[in-house]
């Protein structure tokens, strides 16, 4: 059985693989091995992949995975991995048994802090060995700071680097960076990629925001068609009254790149009109933003006339 680090020790393609976990790491490796022709089964106790994503994006990603040949067992309960004389065996609560060549466990992480002497230094950790810090990234030991995955979510390299810069500024008294971006983008490097920034449609609904959405499908995008990557879309979530952008959600080959345009608009309090009035090179996948914005305007018009 492998985790996200020892998986690199696999030196030849196997016939079958079970991936336990439908988070970012699980989806990335499951899709990579599927693209390489391995028979992959992804098992997760949750009802959908990447539950932090917009539900529509999550469901479309699952649909794409199935179209690639991946088997998804979602909401299947906790899988039990055993080894007997015949090799690896994965048992599900349903009673089904799977006999893969390899198993990749990708269902959560704990802080790698054991043996560092944190207790002796007065540094507190939580129940998963993650270091507890305050808003300045100072630990419970006054002169010790911590940043990155070891302090917990979001566990993104981009955010970890920013946390480190902010922590260094506080620790050394440098008057430069005092806060980390409150609205960082999330990127999952699966095949295809998915990325998001801001509010999901479900979050907008739960907050009672009067919102609308607009969708720009890559199936209608000339650059995506040329590249042969027509799965997915750019989805905009915005307020109905003033069309202020609330969130950007993307599924597609260049999602982790494209999301930054939406992030820039969000940081400057922009509306979907920004994409309407901006000229995008054609053919580009960025042009999907414009068509997502037009789709949003059409939805507003349709609702105002009913």
C-alpha cells in the first residue's frame, strides 16, 4: 500500500489500482493513473469528490472521470485494506471485495511533527499533530513561528509560501507583509484540472444571497476544441442586483491558470461586466469568461421577464 509520497516508488505500470480518498491528492493520482491506462477504482466515504468545490463542478468532474474509464465508489463507507496470501484486498461495507495490484491511501494527513521536541519548547499541537498558531503565525511559544501544511488547512503550496513570508515579517519585525490573501485560489491538478476562488453557488444560497450564475462551456470554445480538451466550463457566481462577482469555478485543462483572471476581478470588487467589456484574444480559453458573463446576463433577463 502506498501514500502520496511512496507512490513514486512504483517503477512500472500496474494493471489495477484502488485509490482511497476523493480529495485533491486522490483525484490527481487517480486521474493520472487512469490516463496511463491503469484500471482505477476510487473509493470515498463521502457522497462526492472534492466536497469544498462547487457541487456542479464536483459532479461534472466525476462524470468526466467515469468517461475516462475510472470506477467511482462514492458514499461507500470506510474501506478496509488487508493483505492475505493472495495479496492486497480492499473490503467495502457493502461486502464487495476488490483485489488490486496496488492501493494508494489518500484520505487525509497529519502533521509531521513528532520528534521535534515541540512539547519541551512549549509549542502546542492539535489532535492531528498540527501546530497551533495565532494570526501572526506565532505558536504558543512566544519566539517560535510556524507556517505551511504543518499548521493545517488549506494545505496549498502557494498559501504556505505566503504564510512563511508573513511569519518571517512578524518574527523579524519587518514592516512589509502583515496578512495572507483572504481569497486565495484553489487548484486541483487532476486530468482535467479544476480550480476555484471565492464563493460557491451552495455557499451563496446558504447565506441568503440573491445570486445568479453564468456558464461558458469549453465545448463551445474554439481554442479548447483545437486542443482537444472540450470537457468543462468557466462558471461565474454573481449577485443579481449589481452583478458583483462572488466566485469563479473552472473545470478544464487549464483551470489552475485561468482562475487567476477571476481572482483579479474579485480582489478589485469587479462585476461580470468586466468580462463583457474586456476583449479576449481569439482563440483562447480565457474567452470562456466572456461567454460565461453573457450567459449570466441572459439568465438575468430571462428571470426579469417571467
